[in-house]
């Protein structure tokens, strides 16, 4: 699904990157359901456990991205955002929002999760307060925009090409290569946090799934169990070898005793 092309205003839009006023009231809309925070957390978790998150990065969920357009402050909060490098903030301060260029690089990828009804994820409204699509494409110029529908397991991925989003095609595994992250993103169906549903997952360039914490624990449990079984098999082999040696020694002693009973000196044999 791609928004229909429209004739955007020919006059250049004035965009500036200004610090958000301290008294600015950020949108405080609740998420549509309790699955959305889990989807976002799962994406970060596997990156973190794979050692792919640096202190200089900003990865957040439902977090405000800001720009000033024609003197009006515009804030959009994607369900998940990955920013490769941001300027540090003073100790004790809390980052309330993020203004690209002013505070660091532009986001590499933003993701939106659609619930029962769309919330403007495909909106190209070019006027204030602006549609999400227009904001990410024309104002922030985010390289990668993904729209995920957990209920149906559909994922649309768009890349910025010559200033416009172009829909990408998945590979033979139904995954999308995100070159900026050197990872694939795709759909995985299974259970996490007692939810059995469609999840967004990462795969490395070799096709290996980046695991969640629970999966790493299970992997380690299985490795430990396999090691225990190998040790048990080795113990049993050692016991069997010892038993065979004992049996061989008993058989030899019996033979010697029999030969002596027959008047034969075994040492002369």
C-alpha cells in the first residue's frame, strides 16, 4: 500500500530545527493496546543482546520527534525509532523529545504499528499538523519507514529515493534488507510475554535470527543439557570400559587357575 501521489505546494517549506520550549505540552495519547509496547521492546531487546546498541544511539518507543515548520512546532511520535548518533545530555536531565540536526543525526528508521484502525500512518497531508508519511518523508527525510500490521502479519517497508518513499520488495524469505543497520527485518510468528502473534524480528546478513533474552536462556539451557548428556555418555563409556577390563582380568585368572589344575605352568606357554 502506497499513498497516491499529490501535487505538493511548489513554494519551499521553511523548516528549522529549534529546541522544544520547556513549557511545550507533548502529546500524551495512550497506546492503542498493550501489545504495541511489547513489539517495540522486543525490537530493542534483540539488538541490545546482540551488542548492536551503542551509548551514542537513541532507540525509543512512542517518542516525540520535533521540527519547526513555518514557525509552528510539529511533533510526531512513531511507535519505534532508531537514531544512530545523538548528542549527550547533561547528567540528571531527561530527554523529553528529539529534534534532529539540533540534537544529533536524523532517524535511520521509524516504524509504525497499526491496530484496528489506521492512525495516519499513510497520511500525506502537507498542511499543519501534517500527516505522518509527509512528516517522515518531506520534513525529517527519514531513510527508512516501516508500517506493520500485527493482526494480519503484513509489513510495508519504504526507502527514501530522490526525496520520495518507494515501496521495497521482500526477499525470498519475506524479509527486508535494511542496509543502514546491516540487518534484515521481517515477520516472525510465535509466543513472547504470553502473546502468540506476529512479531517484528531482526536477522543478520547470514540469516541468523537475533534472539530475545528468553531464547538465549533456553539456548543456554539446551547447551548445558547437551553437555550434561555428553558427560553422562562419557561416564557410561568409562564405566563400560572399566567393567570390560575387570571381566577380562577375571577370565584370565580363571584360565590360569584351570591350567594349574591340569598341571600346566602358564608361564611356560
